C-alpha cells in the first residue's frame, strides 16, 4: 500500500527529470556557435604588417566586409571555414596587422 503512494511521486519525478534533460540537450544542439572578425584602424605603423591587395581582400570576403563596414562581423557556424582560412593566411605571414591603401589595421577574432 505504501509503495503505491510513492509510485506516483517517482513517476512524476522521472518525467520531470526527462523533460529537464531533453530541454538541455535540445538547447545544446540547437545553439549555433559563431566566430567574429573585426578590423580596427591603428594609430601608427606597426613593426610588421601584410600589404593587402584588392585581389587578396576579394578572396577573403569576411575580412573585406569587416574592413568596409568598420565593425565586428559575426560569421555563422556553417561558414566557419572562411574564418579558418583568414586566420591561416595571417598565421602564415606571422602578423595580424594589415596595410590597406595608406592605413594600418589590426585584425582580430573571437570564438564562442
């Protein structure tokens, strides 16, 4: 008799736990991680920089967009490869500073 009394609480508790777990899993899988890229103008000439050509900017579209819009851009998860390509471009050159026309900029990234 006592077991039947607690059986309802056990079932209700189990259902509540399943709802909490499924909600957590759903939120975890539906959240899209994103990276950002920003281009900030420097006041002075850095020691090391990459002289960017228009062709190089055209090939690195998110870098060009961040430069032209002069703000931090969020890159969707499904386009994360482009950020990796831009990072590798700068890592191969040993600097994240660029020269476009007669101005110098620093390129930075964040991941979330």
